[in-house]
C-alpha cells in the first residue's frame, strides 16, 4: 500500500511505499564504503510545506535516481522509515527497495524513464496517485521566504549560502573539472586585496579564480552588468545532475559553499549542496529577473553599486565628461577592436609598484595596472606620455609613490614598510581606456588595453 507523506511518521522502523514530487537533489557522492548515495527531498499533496528526505544508495552512480528535471515524480517501494532530528525520512536499500521516475507532465503517459529494476510496472492505484500529483503540481507554489536567498550584493563572508541565479555557461577547465558561470544581476561587494606587489611579475594577482579564459564569442553572450560568479565542484562530488544546470535557466542552489580567492568570490558544489525545484510561476525568480532587466535598461545601472552615485575624486579624466561610464565586461565584449571607454574601477595591482622602477632599461616609462570592477578584471598598460599624464608630470620619487599608493588603497601607515604583502582596499576611481591590437593578422587575439587621459590628483580633500 502507498502511504501519503503526511502519514509516513506513523511507520517508523517499518517498510513503506511512497510516491512524491522531487523538489531537491544533491549530487551523487561515494560513501565511506563502496556504495554511492544521493539525497532527495520529496513532497506530495498531503505534505508540501516541509519536504521529506529520501536517501538512496546504490552500487554506482548509474544505480541512483537520475532526475531528468526537478519536479518529476519518484515512486519508492519497500523503503525504510527512520527519524533524524525528530523528522521522519525514508531510506532506499540497494538490495530490497525499488524506484521508478516519471516526468511531471503526462507527455509519456505513465511510462517511467528510469527504474531500478527491469520490468517494473506500476499498479493501478500507483497510476491514480501519479496522475493526481501531476494535476496538483500544475498550480502548486512554494511559500518561500525570499530572505533565505540573498542577492550576490549581500554576500559578505565565507560561509554556506542559498542562491537564486541564472546559469550563463559551463566550461571544462581541465579534464573532468568543470566551472559553472552564474549571475543574478547584482554586484558582489569588493574585497580587501592581499598580494605581494613586489612579486607581481612572477606571481601576478590572478584575473579570475581559475586559469580558464573564455573565448570572446562566449563572453559576448554574458550580461554586461552584474557579477558573474564562478562555481566549481569539490573533489569527490559526482557530476550526476549536471544536466539540471541548464544554460539560460534560473536555478535555486541550496547550501553552496562560498569562498574568497585573491579577492574574488566563487562558489563550491559540495556533498551538502542541493538543487531545488522551481515552478513555472516562481515569484522569487520572477522578481530577480525583473530587477535584472530593470538594471540592464538603466544607464546609471552600469555603474558599480559601491561607487554610486560618484567614484572617488582621486582621479580626473580629461575632456570626457560627456562620455557615460561602462563596465569592464562592456569593454571586453565591445563590437569594435579599437575603441575608447570611460570606466569606474579599482586598481588592485600595479607593476612596477616602486617609483624607481618606473623607467625601463630603454629609458621609457611603462607600467601595468590590474583593473577590477564587479564584472571583470583586466590588465591595462600605461605607457610613455600616459605615465606623465597619470602622475601629472614626473614628480620626485616620494610624491610619485604617494600617488600610486593612494590609487592602490595603501594607507600611509602601511606604506612605511613597503608594499610587500600589504592588505589594501583600493578606492573606486574613474579612468579612460583605449583598446588596440598588436597584429593585423589576429586583431582580437592580440587586443590590449591602455590607460590614458587620466590623472591622479595630489590631494583629493
């Protein structure tokens, strides 16, 4: 007999049959022994305010339920009822239990798309329950607290979080090492930078969390405002439900680990991370999409949130008052290889970082800045006359270093002992950029950026 989920708690330490809608799933993981397991959460029309856990074990990941889409229906037969922290749950035994998965829509009738044992056929009463759940699910809405899903702009510390975000892309950074790119239309908060500026040549501050540089045609599909968060898989987490991370779709991710690397946020899928069901009319997702669309339509929405309404007056740009600022992602994806831009950025690294090294062995002034905004990090050169403009002439070494430290966010107290491993919090400043190429044979592949028409003021007070 099939037991409604609300009554499962009456059968602790017994075997039951249940049918429910899958609203959450973890990625598969290996147990301490030789088995694999995944954790599902299911609901039905008798219990939907709080889902029930279903823990499934198998000899391999292929023996576990591979849910085609969250919201599909699972039939679990002869599963054990136990309790954990006062909550009833069911456990699937690989030797005695069975499962069958059905689509949430009746496109395939009552044909299951995965069964744990061959020749499994649902009984007539099972078919009635499955059809009933399909009809009920059409108008079902989770009553969910939106505060449990913070925006990217609200992320403040390394912890586990729930996110509602849009899948933009996924790429294989190395063999079986995947990176997922997600976005919610808001800017993550800027972080303090701690890197050895004196070792920037050999160990530069990275432009991204991994060494995966996306090709231009992929970048051009990304939004030009809002932080794009990279998510990786923790070692030991199987990619069993990778297909649920559909490009272009919004997802709810529960218990994602949030980490900082070189001042950049990234997420990690762990064995505790779950993907959650989203209904067609999910209000939380609809609101996120509306806010993102609204920001994309606003010119001022392209300014980093933390610099709004104006960047720090540390720098001025010459004759560019009429030019609207754009994001670094707009710069990277601009349709023309050569162009001029005004951006609001942080200067998170500089090479060289000492005034005495600013002139090269050939006698030319040259430096490389690492620029950051919520959408990207890039390298931009400052060459010859642009160096003179940036520092308003070539002042003495002490004054030049003071200006550079101001740009990098190094306080006067910290600058006394040099810039090695100094923690810094660069201000948001306005700069002018120009893009150019080095080879006519590969204009996009040799595209570079220069800072020009930008001056650091002596005193911003």
